[in-house]
C-alpha cells in the first residue's frame, strides 16, 4: 500500500499535445481577461484565478469519459472550462449577468452544470470533499462505472472532514479520486508554516487509500497519473489520492497583495516550470507544430475569450423579479439510471 512517485513519461500524439496546449491556453487567457474585467469593476466580490495551475485540470480531464463528475473549491474557472462548459456562460456569471451559468445570481464561486457533470464551485474550504464522496456513492449505488474527481487545496488537506471522508470512501470502495491541488499556499500561509507532514499524497495511507505525487506543471505527467487513478476507481477498487504539485502565479484572490512570497519566487516558477511553455517547447522541438501553427491557435483562443467578454458585458443583469426564484429546488428528478 506504499505511496509512490510518478516518474516515467507517457507517449502522446502531436494532436493530443496540441489539444492540451489549446485547452491550457484557453484557461490562461480567460483568467487574464477575468482579471482585467475585475480591475475595470465589471466583476465584483471574490474572484480566485487559476493562472499557473492549468496543467492540473487539463491533464486530469484527459482521462475522463461522459458521466464522470467533478467538484471543486472557489478556484473553479479552470475546472469549468476544462470539462467543456461554455466560456460565455462562465464569464457572464462572473459579471453577474442573466446569461451566466447561475443566471447571474451565483458569481465566481457558485456555478454548476448538470450537463457537464460539474457540481461547483464551493466557498467553504473543504466542503466539496464529502459532497464529492456523495456523488461517487450515487454512482456506486446506481451500479455504473463513473468516477468523481473531488479537488481540494493543500490548506483544505489539513481539515478534519477530509479524513472522515477518506474513511467512508475507503470503507465503501467509492469511485472517487481525491485530487489535492498543492499550490504551496493557503491564502498567505505557505505549506511549510501550516503542515506537519508535507507529503500529502501519503495522507490516505491510514485508511488504506493509495496515493501518488504528481508534477502538476507537466500536463503529460498529470494525464498519466489520472489514467492510472481512473482505471483503479472504474474497476471497483475504491478511492485514490493524487497530490498534484503546482503553483499559483497570482494572489489568493484579486484582493491579495501577496506580501508573503518574493517576486523572484514567482518569476522563477514562470520562467522555469510554466506548464504552457513546456508543451510549447515540446511541440516546437519535436517539430509537431510551427511557430505559425501556435500563433494561429493563440489568435483563435483570443477570439473565443474576447467573445465571452463581449457576451458578458452585453448580457442584461438579472431582472428584479428573479430575486426570490431559484432558492428552493422544485421538481427534483428521481432518475435512477
Ligand atoms: C471553512 C473555511 N475556513 C476558512 C475559509 C477562508 N479561506 C478561504 S480560502 C482559504 C485557504 C485555502 O487554501 P487551499 O486549500 O490551499 O486552496 P487554494 O486557495 O490554495 O486553492 C481559507 C482559509 C473558508 N472559506 N472556509
Ligand atoms: Mg493552496
């Protein structure tokens, strides 16, 4: 049951690699645009950007199939885009407009898509983890082979509810992958200052849950680990822990002055480990793509992001009549398939 580290590099086609480049770039440019709109006062409230962490969701989603589920924290825009939600609907929700995924009444931390099996968007640190185990329970109960990805951070990993969830998930062999996105900080507190045992991938061992440490700046390493974890869960062997080591370039949220780390630390990570630049280099050195090919993708992504921002600005604010709607669920489906 010993946890171990990922080492070997997986084989991947040029087409797949270009796909990951595209998906990561979409998240990066979308988040940059969200940052701009926030600065212009078009987005209010909390807004936690995912810049730097793109390889985590893109690599993990590469091993999913229709029916698989995902649930995460407030740092959630990347997860939505990676599972195929429409950038327009996400951006319009950020600006609080009726064209948004929660009709403009949820904002950055409270978006859902039943169609894409995305279950939020949760502002309470760690709360999504037991809910994720519940989603996995429902699939196990229904007898299908779907898998749930329950994402949480290094800070959340020190919470008690995580270990209550580990116990029950292991006891009932639930098909849930616990993804610890270790971006090395919880708000302004570094992992060093908050965590007695830094190897978070071993945290499931006491419950008999296998764990693996993954380089979260390398999309191919993430994809390989995801395939392994998914195969484990789909075959009925119960939960799995992935500690994906990553880094956020921006502050915790838009209001964070980031005084707890040096500029050099961030700059070094950007220059030496950037997940998008790594794929770009592989594409170019392997002659899988030319500079022109990549420029064409960049242009395309920019157009998608600009279009989402235009949509978000033009979409009307929710009508006052909507103030008391969508509070209680009505006609909830009893489907069992
Ligand atoms: C129960 C609870 N406690 C405290 C907070 C305030 N809070 C918001 S984010 C955060 C840090 C979480 O860090 P981490 O789990 O590493 O996730 P990251 O923000 O790095 O993605 C804290 C303490 C909260 N939202 N909920
Ligand atoms: Mg963190």
